C-alpha cells in the first residue's frame, strides 16, 4: 500500500503468529477511517517503521471509586514532578473517561520488555511516595479510594487511546492533550468533547507541538 494514507503491515506475535495492523500515514487517513464510521483510535507507543523500539510511554492514572477529579489532577502533577526529577519531559491528556494519561516521549533505544520493566520500576517508586493515594496492583478491589498507575500500557502490543481521539460514549468525550496550566482549570474531563475541543485548540494551539523534540533517554 505504498503511497497510501493508510498502511497495512504484519507484526510477529508470540501467541498468534503474525497479526495484521493498520497505520494512519497522514491526515487523509484519519478522514478516510472516519468516513467508515471509526470513532475511537488506539495506538502503540511506537512508529511502525521501528515497531520494536517504543518512543512514548504512558502512566495511565485510573481512579477508583471515591476519587474525585481534583484529586486526579493533583496526582498527575505529583507524577509529573517525579518524572521531571528523572530528567524526563512529561505531557498530559485526558482519556475521555475519569482518568488522565501522563505521556513521556523517549528516545527509541530499548526494546519493549526493558521499557515495560523500567516504567514499572518508576511507577512503584511513585507509589511508595504516596501509598495511600497510589497503587500499582491490578484489580478493582485494590484501587478503591486510590489511583491505579497502569504502566502495563507500555508492554508490547498494548495500546492507549490516541491524542485527540473521540470516545464512543455519550457526548463523545475526547482524549484531549492539554498544557499543565490548562489542566488545572478543567472542571470535569467530560467538558472536553467533540464540541468544545476544536475551540480550545484554536484558542491555545497544540499543547503537544513540541512533544517529539522533548524526547529524553528513559532511565533503565
């Protein structure tokens, strides 16, 4: 499919042989998929051209019952500060749900397993700084009254909702990239949706415009 706006390619899978994926090559590709009724876009943390070397990692902050939005925002800032202290450049976006993604661009030097292990170690260190607020243990019972730091999004073949993707839910909320300053002014994540997001981008620009240039080495 050379020259196409949508590419199809095969990726080896340990359990299923080769699996077929698609990649969006340009803006026309997004428009073409939208015409086929696609609402949600989910992506790996790597480009198809170097699929085995991720260049973005995600710390998915998933709040349990009893955690309100302002606590999630404060938790994201806490995570940001910890990552910045490691020499990384964290960015933030909503998920289209109740949580937040703290996204870190990294130089594509390491394979998935090493990246997953390294982000797990970072997540556990963050958990240790505030064990009453964070957990890295999976399962809904473990996150009741706490925020689950899901670093498993950084495993090979795991995906996260893509920046600016809508979610197939009531009011079509969006996974909206934000500056850290704007994040503090958001009253509720559902306020960022198909209707409000274009105006925010027009007024403030793309808060992730420099994300690729901000890539740093992941401590491993």
